[in-house]
C-alpha cells in the first residue's frame, strides 16, 4: 500500500535527521550511522513507511562509512532512478512504497554475488531483528 503524505505530515512522523535524508535527499556523515556496524540477523525497513527494503544476509562491510547491501529484499522493494545532482552521475535508491530517498547504488562490489553496492543511510532505515 503506497503512502503519500504532505510535507508537514512527514515532518511530524520523522525525526529531523530522518526527514533530511528520506524526504530532502540528504546524506548523513560517513561512519556516524547507528546501523553501520549492526551484524544481527533481521530485516532493514524504510524508516518512513516500514516496508522491508533490505535483509541482513545481503549486508557487507564496504568500509565507506554507510551500511552497504548487495541486493534489495526483493525486486519490488526499491526503485532506482538516475541522479545527476552535484555534477555527478549516480543511481538513486528510493523506497518503492513511499518514494523516500534511501541512498545510492554503485556497481563497484565485484567481491559480492551481484557486484552491486547499495550504499544506504542509517537514518533511512529501521532494523527489525529476528527472534
């Protein structure tokens, strides 16, 4: 079920940092995110809407300062969009359910099964551990 809220409603629902990343396409400082070193088993959900976007078994340490994954939870979990902001060509990753900005994806992880490197902001995610 897609979520479409007003900007004011998003501001009420999210923390200041979450709002900046998820709704304004910001980026948290590297090596500061709460989920960077999380190694527990479970699901990573969009902090805005709760949809599962990544799973712990695809998380890896890219050493770049942000949680990294080599595959989304499923093909319909995220959308990929061209991003030419800041004079760079990148591919933006958004939640397919609510359109919130999660991070970017690069094809620079040859040591991972897909070769893909989903570089995701901790502020864009919540973690649901497996019991």
